């Protein structure tokens, strides 16, 4: 990916089909989100590079992505790691032309694919965060899931304050691996969810689950099987993680409530579609199910 270091900031040349404004709409969907902030058209994100806290101020410059670093020296290493993170977060290495070609002929997707063109799947680059967030969201509404996530981050995450604003990092795997069930239950986690999240942290801290290992598996079904072997991970969670962290474009969380609500809206139904009806609708989406799902989710936000 082409990028240029301008000394005090850098510019990244994104793919042709990239709409920063559309990505901000999705990122701004919850006021309870504390892992990034949006102010005056800029996106602020704290990450850690080689143990050093790095704050990125991300905006647009013509057709490029402009990234400023308010308190960091812009070294080659910082630039390379920041570009890699943003490419992962915004799925910038994905070629979207085949998806748009398919969607243009699809009765469900043709309008929203055109309306939100340039929106990319906003990923979760860190596997532990992706698994934790997916488990937190099981069988509860999105608002309460964000509340639990905020409590979790504020209790166990690392923060940095700069010019009157506080920025947060997701909790470290090693810290969560050492927690007791009771410590998470104090935050209103269920016993099961506390067990699942601590258990995953322990497995990951021991190197038994890694993103790298999962990325090396070529077969989609084998990746899903590997994820579902983890306690607390069912089919929906596996598909969600494959979609949001591992960039599997054929991942399809078919039982997702948001997907059902979006399809009901797009099809003008007075009920949610059945799984059989969704399977029939999705026959045309083969290889693009993740993007079809993401665009349908986007259609739920005004």
C-alpha cells in the first residue's frame, strides 16, 4: 500500500472504493464506544507499537487518508506499523469490485451497495478483542453489550490523557488471564461469559490460540471448526470473528438479529425472514456474504 511520510504526518493512498465518511458513520454508531473517538470529522485511535503508546488522528486529505501523530516522533517503524494497523482495521487490502458487480444484480443489495459505496468492513485487528466483543454480545442487546465493554475497558485497560481527552487500549490478554470469575461478575458479566473470556485469555497467553495460526488455515470450514472448538464460541461468534478479524469474505453470521432486522426492512416484510428464506436470498452472495451482511447492518443506521 502506497504511503508517504511528510515528517509531521503521513498520507496513505487508499483503494479506489474507499469512503472515509461512510466508515465514520459506522464507527460513530454508539456513544458508549471508548476505544476510538470522533471529533470534528477526525477519528482518534490509541494503539501500541513496540510497547510505546501511539495516538493517531485520522482524517481526509483530498482522496488520501491523512494520519497525524500528536505526540509521537514519526519514525519509519511507527509509519509501517500504523499503516498495517489501518489497512487491517479498514480492510484496505480487499478488492471490492467483484462484490459491487454481484450486488448490482441483487434485489436486496443493489440499492444499499450503491448508497454506501466505499464503506469497508470495519474490523477488529486483535483476535482477543474480537472474541471478547463477540462473546459479550451474545444474547443481549447492543446497548448493554457496549455498556459491559466500557466497564471492562475502564476497569482493566490502559489509558492515556492528552489535551483534556482520555484514550483507551483494550485490556491485555495476560491481565485478563489472571482474573477471577468474581471480578468480572462485579461488572455484571454472567458467570458463563466471565468463564469464557478468562478461559480464552488463558489459552491465548499460553500461545494455544493465535491469529497467525488461524490465518494460515486455508479452508474456511476448518477455520470455523477451530474457532468453535474454543469454549464459548458457537457458530455465530465464529462467523463474526472470521468476518471482523480474519477477513473471510464468505463468513456469514446467518443467525444475526441485526441481519434479520435489516432484511425485514429492505424487503418490506411484516416479520423477520426465516433462515430458509435467508439462505435462498444469499445464494447469489457466495464469496461475498460478509460484505453483504455488513452493508445490511449499515442500512440500520440513519
